[in-house]
């Protein structure tokens, strides 16, 4: 089968023939119909996150935002069957650790990152394997297109979990989203669906216009104002209730924190680059004096995906609106290169394999 295969840090992926995935007794094999190209892929391709042990080897197949059709099931699998259309969270869990048993499988002690380790080769391929399928394969409801579901397992689910379960956004809240890439645009749409007043902050007018289409009531071009955090706080009447860092660089993290009002909540969705290496300074004393909270989101539990599907069914959410370009497997090197210049808008999704 064909796949896009990692060669080395910052080297173009090779589109080549690889072995078919082997289906174990608790696994399923998925025929890939769509797979997102995420900034997380770009980070790892650039050599980021080695400080947390994320260092792929030559031959790794990326792709952690998939949707497709089950074509093979292991003998012990009971929740899905051949012909089911499914999506998969990027943070694969085993269902047995204390966190899984407590309903927190997104932070499983034995977590396996889909697409970033040889134990879970990813979906930039014609087919891929899902381990512990009863735990990790999420069957798509009728009417949900696999292409529309391609971003659910990472960017959209992480934003949904963050906005609704971690930051507890409520109707009428002022929410500033700093960084309008795929995960930031997801946060804009989700916070708008929750009834919030969303302020989108970015450097590019095109992304800000996209955010307005998704429900942002105000925008701030951070390239055109001296103090984007202060501008967002002013729009919110003195400070936001929730501020999202959807990029992960020091500037957006600090701007998000500084745009909060008293007792506001900072929601961290973006992960850092090689510049920060996981460490970002924060105004701790000011956080104490104003009782600001700092929370984060890491994917979402598979058994909570129904919350997204229900809101999609009632037209409150539409992840398809965040899809930018649909591309072919052969386009992966070019798309990743364009991410270095922040030239992608929305979710790039592979639909031709």
C-alpha cells in the first residue's frame, strides 16, 4: 500500500509502498478515507517535542486525525464491525489504567500517540491499524461524512474538551482566542456554539475573516496594534472571562493570560516549539492577586464524542466549515512546508490516497 513516510527532521516525506498493517486480536484495520494534516505533525517533523520523548525514527507513518471504513477486525473486537465508518482519537488508550477507569482515558498512563510511534503507525496511508479498538474506535453516526470527521480526533476534540469541560465556557462569556490556525478556529466555533462572545486574535486578516465566519464577534490583528492583549481586554469591558492560547508560543501564551480579567481562565491548547522547549514564563504574582486559573486540554475521551455528534446533528457545530484544502497523499511534503510560513488556512485534509 502507499504511504507518506518520515525520513528525517525537516526532510521531505517519501511517498512509497509499505507493508500492509497486521490486525491483532483486539485491533481493527481501517481503509483511510480522510486524514488531517495537523500542526502537531509539523512540530514533530521539525524535531519539536524531543524534550518530552517525541522523536520519530525513519520509516514512521504520520497521520493522527483519521476517518475511514473498517475492513478487518480482530477476533476479540466486539464494538465495531467490518463496514463501520469510524474516527479515532490521536491519544490511544488501553482502558485499564486508573485514569481510564476514572473516565479520563485521554490522559491514559499507557497512552500511545497515533502516528508518532512504531507501535501505532498513522493514517497517511491507504490503511492503518487501530489497537484496542473497543476502546479507541468511534463509530460515526449516519450522515457524518468521514472527510468532515477527519479533524475530530485531535484539533476539534481538543478544543471541544477545553472549551466545554476544562474552561467551562458559559453563555455571555467573553472568550479571546489567540491564534487562528485549525485548533484556534475550532475553539472559535465551539465557544460561539456555547453562547460566548468570541474575540479572535491573529496576525493575518484572512484568518480573522475566517474566524468571523465561524462566529467571532470581534477581531484583533496583532500585527497592527501595540498591545493585542490589552485590546482584547478592552473589547471585553476590562478583561475576558476565558482566553485561549491556540498556538503555543511564548507571545500568544502571555497575551492570552494578559487579556483575562479577574478570576478569568486561561485555556492552553497549543504546544510549544523548539524556541520554548516546553517552558513559558507567566505572571504568577498577578495570577494570584487576580485569582486567574490556568487549565489545559489534551484530546478528549472517545466516549464523549457523542456530545460533538449531537451538536452536529442539531446544526450547532459544523467541523466541515473549518476544512481548508483537500489534498492528495502526494501533496503532504508541500503542505508541511507551507505550514512553516503559516500559509495554511483551516484544516488541510488528505482525501486521495
